[in-house]
C-alpha cells in the first residue's frame, strides 16, 4: 500500500472502560478492506489531557478524543492517527479523524460508522474469540483466571462495548 490509498471495509472495535468511568480508555479491533482483503489491527488510548466537556459552551456535543495506531498485518507497518473523536453520549456514534488533527496529505485518516453493537456477555465472547491476546491480558490482570464465570467477573471490573460497522481509511505515511 502507498500513502494516500483509500480503503473501505468492515471493522470491529472494542471500547473498554473501567467500571464507573464515564469514558472508555482503550480501543482494540480489526479492519478488513473489502477490495483487497488487507487486514489491520487497531489499538487506541483515550487522550486524557484533552477536554471533552466544554462548560463555557453547552451547545457543543461532549466528545472523547483518542490516539489510534493501525498495524498492517502483512507489511508490519504502523500508521499513527494522532486524534480521532467520538461523541460520548452514544455507543454507536461515529468515530472519525478530527478535522483539524491532520495538517498534511501524508496523514492517515479514518471514518467508522457502527451498524451493530454487542454488550455484556456477547461482547466478552466476541473479545475472547477475535481479540484473544487482549482478552487474556484482561483476565490475567483482573485475577479472573480460574473463576467459574470469567465474563461475569470481568463485567464487575470493566464495561465493554463491541461496535461492528463500516470503516474508510485513507492511509498516510507509515512510521
């Protein structure tokens, strides 16, 4: 793939939040391009120093901001997206590159729209199957390993939502 290639395909994004927190702090997922079957891994972190509520202007929709990294599984190249936004009031909201976050033509951009989402046990089953390494890390860190109902134990510590939908990626330059 070269810089400025645009791909459209299907993605699955998992949003993970500590129980009781207002925003998911992590994003993990996969993307498969329709035309090429090219696959990418997706990982993201909440930009905690970015304001998401604007008390001086109640009319602006509260928006969470994340830093994402895409990994091209075939070439092993990483593509960084410094800032993507997602309204916090809806689990099925659009996730997209912030308009002013990219200043050059070699920046990677994305747009994701959810058409289906999973929560609770269905979301944990999805994570276990499709994000197995991430799932195992959560199990290990939560001391849920060996428990009768691991998903129930994880649900006591985390809120998880899996969003399935269409994603368009405009690849910029890799790292």
